[in-house]
């Protein structure tokens, strides 16, 4: 249970910036400052547009994998290029999660 009270001074601009960053990460200003002070992980929440883009990339990656499987015997070179594209999309999806 948190019982101690800590204050610090900052400029108006710094306070606004703290509010914006705390809001983006879904935290209160106090929790944001605590995590920043202790070098804890602060994750910015994804916007609705970012979530939609992520979902679209997941669909594209799956579709390219299916295309790769379809062309594997007929045109191996095309299948290899499509598989490479699917892997690039997968790498972007992994970095998106971080």
C-alpha cells in the first residue's frame, strides 16, 4: 500500500508532456513517473488505427503463406518470393508487439 507522498517541480510543458505520455500508456501520472524512475517497462497502448493495421497484416501474412503452399510445385521461384514476403510481414508483426 502506498502511503508516502513525493512532489517534484517541473515546467508547464513538462507536465503536459507527462500527461500525454501517461495517457498514451494507459497509466496515471504517478504510476508513469514511478515506472520511469525505476526503469520499469512502459508500453504505449495501440490506437484503433494501429490495431486495424495489425489485423490487416495478420491477414496478409496468412494469405501469402497460403499462396506459397499453392505455388510450391508449379513455380518454386514464385513460391520462394511469396514466402519471403510473408516472413517479412511476420517480422513486422513481431516488432509491432514490442
